[in-house]
C-alpha cells in the first residue's frame, strides 16, 4: 500500500469514527463497521464517494438495490415511528447513512430478508405491499 493509499484509508476510517460519534454510536461500533466496510470493495467505494462529494455514487448494488434504495426504504419505514422522535433516523442523518451502509453489508451475505422487508414494509399503518 502506498503512503497516499494509507492516508486515504485513514481519512475514511476517521470519517466513519466521526459519523459514528455524531450518530451516538460508540467506538466499538465504529471499529466493527469499519472492519466490515474493508471487506467490501463496493461499499468502500460508496463510502469514499460520499466522503469526497457529500453525494451518493450508487455505482454498487446488491440484489438490484443501491444505497439510496436502502436509505429511501429506511426513511419510509421509520415514518411509522413519527411519534417516537428519539428513535427516528430521519433526525439523525449520520445514523441513517451508517445504518444504510450496514444493511448493504448485511445484504451482501443474505439479501432475501431485506428484499422481503423492502417489498412488504411501506412505513404506513395500512397494508400497502409492493407486488
């Protein structure tokens, strides 16, 4: 690894730690997530792009889903919890981003449970399944 690559990885590692702190997560969480991110070239690229631009790359997908698909699902899903403000990721953008990264990493190993959830959970209190 070149010195430039090491600096880039260190910057991303610190970025994850900073986001984790802002999200109210502890250092153990940040380190575990960082280790998982390092095992996925696609998720690492998503993180690097977000770090560099503040935007989503969406160049990586798992089972047909991009990072923004996961974020949209999470926001929609958490609409059902609007009466519990402290639990809502929409008030914690850092938590929403990190949780979406974590879901994408989980999907790499076993996408079906998440595919089912994204199809069946509309975030409303009535049945509105996507078929």
